[in-house]
C-alpha cells in the first residue's frame, strides 16, 4: 500500500505528465493570420489568409467584426502530407477585403476554439490611401469573340503574362480572370490552351472576389498557371475559351395564355462563348560559358544538403545518402547532382522523391535523391562535398552550392565471405549457408490425363474472344448511332433524363420557394416530350404537344392529362396563392405515373 507521502507523489507525477501532454498537444496546432500587403488604395483590395495546421477536424475560425472593409470569402483549401510515417494537414481560408474609406485600421484577432482551448492571432495594421479613378476599358460586344456576346460588358475574359521575356526553365505566370456581373445558370466550361513548348503547373488556390470597374461591380474568378519553357524561341499562348449560360432577358407574354410560344422558354438563358487574347513571349536560351560539370538543368534558386542513415557501418553493408535540393523553381524537372568517384565504395542510385508547393506565386519545394554506398574495405573515409550548379534568372548567372564533407567509418565485417574459402565441399556449404538452392539436373514432368485441346473447358475458353468481339461490335454500332442520330439518342435517354429531373424536384417538396418545385415538374415533363419528339423543350406549345401526341396514337384523355398537369404547374409558379402544399406529393406521383404511361405509348 501507498502511504500518504507516496499518494501525494503519485498525484504530483500524474499532474506533471498531464501538463506536459497538454503543452505538447497545444504546440502541435499552428494558427496564424496574415495579409498579402499592409498598404492598399481605395481602388484595390487585400487578401486575408488564415492558416490552421497540425490538427485534423478543426472547426472554422471566427472572424472579428470588420466595419471598414467589405469582406468576401475566396474559398478554402486543404493540404495533407505524409512525412516519415506521420500525417499532417493544414487548412487555409482566404478572404478578399475591399476598403471603404481612407485611414489607418486594424484587423482584429481571429479566434479559434478547439478542444476547450481558445487560440487568437495578432491584430494586423492596414493603411488605406486615396485611390485613383479606374480607367480600365470594358470590352465591347465586338471585342468578345464567340457565337453570342453579352451586351454592355456583362462578362469578359482577361489573360496576362507576368513577363514577356524569360529564360528556358524560368517560371512565367499566366493569369486568367473571368469577370461577370450577371447571374450564371450553370457552371462555366473553361477550355485551357495546350501550351505547347511549356511545362505547366497549376497554382492554387483559385481566387474569387469582387472588383468595381467604371461603377459596375463584377464577381472575379482568378486562376493562375506556372509555365516553364522547354526550348528557346518566340512562342504564342493560345486563347482560353469559356462557355457559359447567362440569364436571358424576359419578354412580355399574354397573362391569359398558358401554352404560348414563350411558355417553356420563360426562364431559359442564352449561351455565351468568350475568348481571351493570345499572349506572346520570347524565351531566351541559357548562357553558354563552357563546361559546367555540376549543372543538371536546374533553373531557379536552390540550396543543397546531405544526410545519411548512419555514419558507422560494417564493410559490405549499405549506407543510404540523401541529397536534398530545395528552393524556388520547377522541382519536378531538376536533375540529380553529380557524385564524385569513390574507389573505396560501390555506388547505386536508389531513386528520388519530391515535394512541390504550388500554393504561392512561385513554384517551390524540394527533391531528395537517395544514393546507396557500400564500403569495400574497413577504415575511415571522408565523403567529399557534393556540388550543385543552377542558373539563377534573377542574377542571370550560374551559381554553385555544395554540401559539407561527411566522414564514414567502415568496420570490419563480422560475416565470413564464402568466396574467400577455396575448396569448400558441397556438404560444408549446406551446413554453413542455408540460403542456396541447388539446380536440378533431372526434371520429372507430371503425367497428363489427356491432350489440352480435348478438354471441354479449354474449348469453351476459345469462344470468349469471339464473344468479346461481338460485344464490342454491338457496343460500337450503338455508340456510333447515338453520336450520329441525335433524334435516336434523345429518344433513348428521355426516360433517364426525366427520372433525374423528378428526383431533383422531389428534393424541393418542402422548399421555402414552391415555384422551384413546380418548375422542376414542368422541366421533367416538357423535357421528356421534347426528347421523344426531337424538339427543343423551350419551343413546345400546347398545340404542338397535342399534334405530336395525336400522331403517336395517344388517347384524348392522356393528352388532356398532360395539358392539365402543365397548366396546374404554370398557375402554381406564377400565381403562388394557388399553391396547396398538401397536394405536391400527389402531383409528383401523378407526373411519374404520366411519364410511365407515355413511355409505353411513345416507345416506338
């Protein structure tokens, strides 16, 4: 049993262990906030970045009250890394801050509450100066290339290179901005140029913020790409192409007509195709200054270090050397360093690993080259410095860095060498070394029950390629017909498309805006009929539906049921007072049953 003094000592030890564990746990979490600049003009903006690292499943930080700026979220990004068997993660929150007035302001402390503890960042001082009037020209409709253009500079693309002249392997940043001041009805589809002659790396995170141009506020989506030229010469970066659907201008319609020509296209948008301007760049070759034995094609700014898994090893046992090249540049394309000739070692390359950081304006990171050296004899050997040469575009000169010399001690081997013992008998080898397998000079083949080609399973197996070819032929013909015959493709996919739209409408049963639910039912039924008749759903009218269905031998009752359902949805959408929430579920089932009946009628 413990006496009173022992109990007190035990509690004291447990308390100290708890404090140490708590302190270690607190140190694992890193929480900081910073801005890209502390001085800004009224016509500019700053980016506030909040970074949380070291822990997983951390709640979102709480922003302070910021009254002197308009604050917009630019998204968040998560990064995971696995180093030496340990998993670490970090979450970055980005905010765009547009100043409202001149003066000196402070961004208060950002707060994070995690596992009963409260973390706070330091306040950040911001100086806002008077801005100048923006003179940026908004492209006119003629300057925006495409099939359909947005009038009045509603949306446009802008691409730009950060430099017009660069060396081979030097980073060129391609900046693309998509400005829009109208509501988009779907996700824009961006087609990037091929960038032939360049190694391309994406820069993250993608930014989203607001910008005021000539009194109009635009939502700006900004993406950046890092380009590294692989050869010298004059190059042209082809334009970006973007396709989007914007909200169209609504036209006046007869309030007493349910199925006029504009009914189904009432909320349809219009497609806009945009192109950015092509960008030209001149790529210079690297200077030629004679032989550079330690140059492996690296362009940027780097440093090099060397480490080993051990400094003492037995003769004929491996030592793993790790040469780490880190810095700013295209990490993926840098070559290995050149190692000096070491007659006392056998040398083997063991591969490389890389860690690329693309979360800032410049591509950076590190690359580790693993080399295995095996000493041939005992003794103390000095591993000379490893030199690494790279071209620095900032100084326009070649620079060389080197590791520190490394001393390796090779101990006499404790394992006897079999090759050094001549005249060893077969039995002696078997008694001392058990890892040898001897060759058999006589092989006995197992008896076969019969010829392979006579086996039933073998004959059946020969039919599999023929069956596979038949399947490929049928699939290819069907796919070719779907691509060539639009009417056939729409008819085959009509049922599946309507089912998807009905599922979307089901999710809106209890929505605060019942008009969305009724619009979903209308979209499902009109879309189904448009696919079956190979007509645009936006152009269907009551007369067209009746005419087409009569031509497909539909009964008058079915035709009237279709018209009544669409009429009911139309009243509920544009006269919300007529909506009865209790009847939405029945309406959904009625639409499903009606489409099932139409599938039987219109299947041929």
